[in-house]
């Protein structure tokens, strides 16, 4: 995690907002920024896209390539730059993903910051 552009509190605030996006619907897409440097001077952002499908939330490891987007990257809404969920890459290889539930995410979101480990 790079701390030159954001500090820990900014990552935490971004994650809290991203997790709230999952509440928008049973098929919401969101994104946790895993590492960010100044987008004005960067080529990419490391992230974990979150894809909700009813109660299940799928998590993948990904990179947002800033040059792939015509507009400037808005760190307050990283989910806008996430591609639709796929389970295979361009070469047909399975994409690694994890899953949890929206209930577990809600539980995590309610925990005090000191209780998160």
C-alpha cells in the first residue's frame, strides 16, 4: 500500500464508501483501492473490484489502467472504472477470485476501526 498520495485514513474512508455502494442493489459493483499514487502522475491503480450477486460478493485482484479511460480518474468513485465481472481473462484462463457475503461485509462495516484485523 503506497502512502505517498493517501494516508491510512483516506484509504479507510474510501473503503467505507466503496462498501456502501454494494448496498445500492443486488447486482452492484464496487471497488476497493489497494494502492494509489497521484493519478495525475500515474499509469495505473491497484484495486479489488467487488461484484455483488444477491447475497454473494465476489472479489478479484485487478489494475485500473488510467490510459484506458477518456476522463480523469476520480478516486472518490473508483467503481466507475471497473470492468464488468468476468471469470476468464482474454486468453481463456480462469481469473482468481474470492467470495464473501453482503451480510459479512455489513458486519465488518459496523465494527469499530480498532476491532478490524
